[in-house]
């Protein structure tokens, strides 16, 4: 089957200060049972347990920048993985200074993990491929915040073609040729006749994509990196009542996030990183929708199938 999972779980949606209902930034993306943790705010490991996520299945962690609400949960998460007997390696994609922070903490506490931590340091000089396997590509791209910060783009690779089993029998094609057909090749059937691929296969669905635009001032340059994605997460820390503060602190408003989504022709916009001063999050939808209609709120515990 060419169908595969592409699901996002929101673990935290608050900005610098958590609230009783919203944790700091963290998301878990499942693409074909590959689990990608995106940012790791304080108490992310508790949120993983709360929402019954596959804790030890996470092999890749992406940290956008080194403000505490995006990485303070990482030391505790790695420590718990160690204490629970983790052996498989884990890779962290992040600003280079994070390794210095973790090395210092582990030295002071005399901590040695049972597993290997691999480090991939992000750059902010354009779109950079930082992870790839047979199903997924992940890129980093530059944002503009008070400190070094990147977004992340997750893209499925083209899915294999779907096999029409009825047509296999009809055209006398051996099941041994299924892999060749899934890869788009023509085959020779049991009677020595060349069978065109499209005679016995069905087009798969289009590959899906997700872009994560963490903390950033309104930055139209983002558009080229997130163009046409299925789902765009864009921070919307403030409403228009705090537009000047958004600019001063290098954050965005809901309206500005919607303008980016419209310019990029994305299919759906996910708003998050809400300031703790706001209780009624429906206001964010109300301010965004006049500019981009298909909006969602990144509230804690929400699962989104892309």
C-alpha cells in the first residue's frame, strides 16, 4: 500500500510563559512511523506521557533556537530515556551552542548516557537538507528572531505506485515484478509481452509536506521556503493590539502569519506560540481568517492528520 501516516501532535502551544492549559513549544510529527520531535519546551516528556505518544520511538529531535521555552525540556527528556534503558542512538538538529550546554550539564552532574547522541548543527544561509531516508526529507530554513533561529520543512518523498491486483491477473504479470511496477518501471509478463506500467498500476496520492516556522518577526522571505506546503505552522504570539510589541520582540501576529500563508499558497495554516496574556484563542482565528481562511489553533493535545 502507498498510504502512510502523516500526523502532527501538539505537545505545547504557549510562548515564553506556560499557562495552566498550555505548555511551551513542542510538537511530535509522525511520518511513516518515523517520529520527529520539533522543539522541546519545559515538561515535554510529561506531555508525551499525557498524550500517550511513543516516548522511546523518537530518534530525531529538532531545536529551532536556544530560548528556554524551546529547549528546556531536552535535558530531562534525554535523562529519562537513559534511565528507561534506551540503547538506540538519537540525533539532535540544533544551533551548535546547544551541544556545549548539554556537555556542561552532563559534566557537572557526572552523567553518561547509555546511548549515542549525534549532533547536526543548523545553518541560516538558505534551505539546507539536514535529514534524508527512503521516505522523508527534512530541511532547515532561516528565520529572523532576536537570536539565531531556523524553521524546519518536512517533505515526503514520492510514494510508490499502487498495484491493481485485478490487472496483474488480467495481463498475466508475475507478483515477482511488483517492486519494479511500484518503482514506475514497465515489465515483461509470463507470455513475454511488455506490459506498460500504467496498464497495471494506479497513481499514488501526492507527497505531503509540513513547515514549522518557529519564533520570527514578520518575514516575507519565508514564503519561498514554505510555498505550497500542506500545513504551515507559523508563530502568532500576539494579536494586533500588541503589533508594536511583536516587532520589538521579533515575533509575529496572527494577521501576519495569515499573510505569509496566503502569499505562500499553503493549504492550511496552524497558529501557535500564544502569549500567556491571551485566554480566548478564538481571537487569533478571527484576526487571521480575513487574510487566510483555512486556519487552525495549535492547542495542546490536538492531533492533525495532514
